[in-house]
C-alpha cells in the first residue's frame, strides 16, 4: 500500500510538448468516497497538475465535482499559473451525495467546454473522470455527446478484482493490483464496463481501474504520458502537421522606472503573433499578474506596482494554437518620492510648527511625532493631512522634551521613505535672578524676577542643607517673600519653581546661612564706686547695679541675650574697676593750717571691643578698640580649644615669668594661694598666678602688636578648628588683664550645586557654585559609568567655576567629581552625573535580500555629516566597508556568499566624533 506521503514523493512524468490543451477534471465527490480517501484524491490531482505546463496561454486546467448535483469548482480561465491551480486543489472541499455520473458529464459539456469558461478554439480538449462506483443514471448518451464534440475522455475508477492488470500498449507498461482488503468507504463498486462506455478508444490507454485510493499513485505516470501523447497527436491533427516550439520575442528592455511603474519593451517574435502575454510578479512571494497586448505592439507600461520591489517579467508570444517560451527579465522599482526640506520652527514650550516641500504625485501626508525617550509606544501621535497641506502645528507637547517628527508622503495605502527631524521644546520659563537679602538669625528676604506673563504662581521650597525636613509655600504672582522662623547659624537651600498650566519650570536655586543670634548692641558701665557699678544695656534702656564689690578691683562682666528658641547669643564682655578708697594724710605746719593729700592707685585696664572676624580655612582677623598712649603694645596669644599645645614659661618685653602662683619677694618661691600676693593686704583677686609687679603667663603662639595698632591677622591656622584668642594690653609698669574670645576657622568646604549643560555627542559643560573659603583651584575627575573607561582628571584655577569637558564617548553616562583644593588640603567631592547625546542611527533594517546581495536602510540622524557602514560575514569574517555622506539613508552590498549570515553595522559620524555601532543581522538566500 502506498501512503499519501509516498504519493507526493514519487517522481512523476513531466510533459515537454509545446502543444497546449484545455483539460477538465470531473471528480466524484459522493458519500462513498469518504473524507480520508478524498484527501488522497487531492494528492493524486496535485501530481497530475504538476506534469503539465499550466498558464493561461499554455495548458489550462478546470475542475468540476459531482454527486447528486454537479458544480464547477473552477473554470479553465480561473487560474493563470500552475501554483494557483495546485493551491486550489489543496483547498478542494468534499461535496458528498449520490453518484449521478451521466448528469455530471452533460454538466461539463454545457458549462466547462465553453468559450466564456475559458475553452479555446483550435486547442485539444481533454476530459478526465475520477469515480468510485456505478452511476445511478445513464452515462452512455452524455459520454457520446462529449466525444462527438471533440473532447477526448479518460476514465479512472476501482473494481474489486481478484487480479487485474492495468496497462498501456503504447508504452508497454503494466500495473498489477492484487485483490486485498479494501478500506471501509473506499472505491469498491466502479463498473468496468461503464468506465469503458465513457472513455474514448482505445480502452487500453484511456481506462484505469484500481482497487484502492492509496495505490492511485501507481497510475499517475502512465496517465500523464498518455494524456501528453494524445495532446501532441490531437494538436498535429488540428494543425495538419507536427508541432514545434514557436519562436519567442527577443531583447527585453525595462525603462521609465518609477516607484509605481516601469515600461517593458521587446523585439517582435517572427511569424503571425496574435498577442503578447506579459506576466509579472514580485520576486518574493507575490501572486503573478499579467497584461495582454496586441501582436503588433512591442511594449507595455506596468503600473500600480509596489515601490522598492524587484519584479520578474516574462513575455510570451501567443499564436493561434500555441505559445512561445518566455522572454524573461527583471526590474526594481524606485523608492516613492519623499518630502523635502523638512523644517521644524516656531518652537515653544508646548508646540512647534512643521513644514515641508510637497512630494510629486502624493495623495496625502502622514505625520508621526513622539518624545525621543524610552516611553510607551502610545506616546507616538499620528496626523494625516491632504495632499494640498504642507504645513501643520503640533500642539500639547511636553516642555523641555526632544521630539522626533517624521513625515511620510502617502500614495494610496503605501508610504514613502520617511523624512525625519528632531527638535526640543522650550523649557517652561523659570524664575530668574534670585537674590537673598536682609539675612538675620531667624529670617531672610527672597527677591526674584518674574518668569513669564503666563505663570500662575510660584512654589518656594527651602530646607536645611544638612536636614531632611522640607518646608514649602505656594504664592501667587509675587516676586518677593520673607522667610521667617528660621534657625540661627544654619545653612538653607532655597528653590523657586514657576508654576504653569503645563507643569512647573526648572527651579532657580541659591543658599544662605542665617546669622548668629545678635549680642546686645551696647554694654557700658557707670556710677562706679568703691564697692559697686551700674551695667547699662542699650543706651540706659536696661541697667543693673552690681554691688558688694571690693575697692580698686577689676571685674569682668559677661552679658548674653536669650531668645525664644532658647538660642543664646555670644557674650558681650565689660571690664570695670571699682574706685579706690581715698586716704587722707594730715600734716600740721602751723597751729592754724592743715594740708590733706589724696592718692589713688594706678590701674592697668584690659582691652575693650575685642572681635574675631574675616574667617578663612587658615586664618582669622583679630581687632579691638585702641586704649590710648599708656599702652606700649598688645600681646595676642592663641591656642586651639583642645589645648593641644604645651604650656611653657618665658620672658617677654623684659618682664620675668614666674611659675604659676609665686611672687618675686619670696626668695624661697613659696607657693601662694591661688591668685594672691602677700604685700596686698586686701588680697586683690588677680588672674591665676600673676602678681602686679611681674608678668607671668603661659607660653602660647604669640604675636606682639604696637600700641598704635588695633588689629592683626592670625595665620596659618588649622581648618575647621576652634581657637581661643587672648589679647593683653602691655603697660610700662606691667600687663593689663587678658581678654579672650573663641571662634572657629572655616572648614575645607566643598563646591555646591553641580549643574550640567551644553550636552553634545562628545562633550558637556559642568558648572558649580564656589565655596565661601578661598581656594587654590579645583580638581575635576570624570569617568564613564555606562561603558568601560578609565578615570580622567583636569585642574582649573580658583577663579573658574565652569569647564567644557570634551573628547567623550557618544551616548555615555559619566560620573563627575569636583574637589576644591586648599593650602591645607582638599574638600569632600561634589559629585554628579552627566550624559552625552546618542550619536546613532535608528530604524536600521534590511531589504532586497538576494543570494549574493542585500541592502540596508536607516533613519537619518539629524546631525550626522557622514556614515560608516560595515558588513561582516559571521561565517568567515570577511568585511566590506563604505563611507556615505550625511544625506544617505541606504546602501546595497553585492558579491556576498549565498546562505550566509551577515552583520551590518552603521556608525554615525559628526566631525571627529563617531557614535556607537547600530547593528542588524540578515541571511542571504
């Protein structure tokens, strides 16, 4: 038994005769066939069709199916190619019903072999019947009518014979089919006498009877040979001699090639040509189409073609009863005309206008636009306009967003290659020129320039620089605001956002540091007595009398202001000395005269108005009020608050230094009670260890200042370090009491507010805010983070706060660090990230892929001035490379290897910069 798959694998005979025929196949579709066996019938028919050269000018094949009522499945002129007929066979439906063969024979005589159904005059006509049982009506009359009409009939059926031989005397081929077990529903009741009555003579070559559908393949070659031979003989009979292949036309030429058409021309074939049949089809999988012209014409314009498509063309010379071999050629249509001079202009934050030059013959235009981000495909918008429109406004765009705009010229349902442009909408206009003034310990005034007339208001955000709590306030269309309830000695960062209907603009930012809570404005003394004095605050508005004091004793009074947030101001110090007791000495010179002399002790005062200011990372200024001509010089000493310098004893200005707590008259240098000397009966309280006639002090870093000078700069100091500074007035007979203050040098502050601008394909600019402390310059370190690469570094001076970083990789994100350099070290790094623009093409794809060639096309990059295109075989690594100018968007490679995978890489170039490779893979045939 031969299976269906085996049937398809058998090599069948192919008819080579130039003679042509009209063949109608009549298939029994009654219930006795069965659906399973009907599939075998389809495969038998497919093998039968494959044996002939089928086209509208060569052999034509029609088919009817019958049971109780016959029907036409397709006429002779329904399909013009063998492929179309085979496809129809594969889709032939199973009809079902009774077996009325006689009715079916008359049906094809009256319906299939007619000029309107495709039957041709002077062409041999063949009828092939396939049946599985005895007809339920008369077949002899209808069969005779067909034969008398010149139609040669072949009959194929089955009969359950014990041993039956099917043979052809012409070719001496015998097929023996032994009786076997026939499948249920198989062909088992065909009447051999009925088949002989239907078929044309001789019955040895025109009647075929098999026991099972599964062995029908065994008769395909004999049947097709016989039909081919009979077509040849019938054609000789019709024409009066043996048939020869007619001469074909010559010299096929294609011209006038456009995107939708081209002209085909040829040299006439010899002889009397009735017409020329021109068949054309796309090289890749399209159904053939044809045009027929009169025999006196030698060209035709093929229209309504697809653009950028290769077409195969075949021209046949058609004679009265035959057709020539095909004259073949091919042509490729051009790309559809694109729009030109695409321009994006009148850019605002929410709209842009688009205009272009019309494309010849376009039926309209389609505009696609979308933000150039990795957003949802739904973000792409589409607008279609008529052919008379060459300008349009795109609205409701997102501010500060780069858009790609693509314009297609439409030709019916087909679109041209795109013309693409890119532009960035303007950002929403931000507030400008933020100024911060009137900064106090608890408030600051913000002033800025208005953003735009369209602004709805502003959102002001301020936050402690080292904190996390954000404060926010929204205001209307004002340009000034007082921030209050701030914390003293705290750095704040402020951002002002302009608010629009479309959203908020980029902020304008700045920072400031609140001042310390203020000390009392003035602190003086009055009403000094021997045991009290009045402390006066702010011009007699507040005062306090300090009592219970000792005569001729200097006192230091500290005054601090306490605020509602429990912050305490720096103290204001006051030095005051109580009055001495007056001593009256009586001397009698006569009995009647008395003289009284009052003496007062000399007082050495401490400096007043001591201030520390002008702080840097390595210095601070010291100033005080001048005290008059009695002071010869001032001693300025300083030490860190940690006291990390050793204390020593030394001589300064000729005053001997004693160990703490000794007085000079005690030869044994006995230790005294802290701060007392025995010669003072009142035990005057003094600074630790100092007696009035001697200068005793700790050795600290010290500088001496002339008595007529009242300021000095201390340096070099440690950064971010608290120092205690002491100033002592030096008199001719000793030192006044020291007065001290504490303050901290500035830290090695880092730059702030790193900003990135002027992003390009191989560069970007960074800008930063300089720290308050004077620097020596800035180190800039940058390194790619989205691609391999080492860190690079450059240095700029202290007067620079911006730099353009060049020679970068395209489409690459970089980490950036800015480090302030000081004389005493470096700051922490100000870090950020910046990214160069992507210098790469988009929408790379291949087309016109052939055995030895392929083409690539891509969407133009708006700034590229050149492209480097490389194709590389993944089999052996062979490469081809070409450089194209910036207006090119396609290229074709030839001399490729068949059935080979290739990688195509396109590099966009801009001056000296080259973007990354954009690649695609494609395999040749």
